[in-house]
């Protein structure tokens, strides 16, 4: 809920994405997240060019980010050999502490 973390529905919000298969690229991941709203950034974390299996989706609007969480968290599998995606708010320490996370 946008109010719980102190951000209005029209403010940007970044999501953490976990369980991204190593073989998946940003170009392949983008269509999974774009239907929920405007993405400011989508990045898969890499070390020495190898996917770390996680990344971030930064939405222009918090309500878009919450729609993505609702639709994808624990429900979307990009590869049958991988678990379902983890999709949650990428909390800053101050924001999460204030919200009780």
C-alpha cells in the first residue's frame, strides 16, 4: 500500500526482483514488467558479466509498482527450472524502519 511507506500513488517507486534466471536479459524481462506502468529503469545485477539472479524495476508511479507486485510476486516463473519471481519494494533503511519492516 502506497500510504504505508509514505509515498503517494503518483510518486516513483523501485522494486526488488529475485529469482531471475541467469540466462534472462533486461530485454527479455522488460515485457514482463511494462504492462503495469512506465518503467524509469530496469536492471539485472551482474558480477563479472554474470547475472546475480536479481535486479530492480523502477516505476514512475507507486501504483504501477504495487500492481506489478500483486500480479507477479510468487506467481510468475520465467523458467520452469526456477522458482517464482520475488517482487517486492526495494526498501531504503529509513523508509522500511519507519514503516515497521
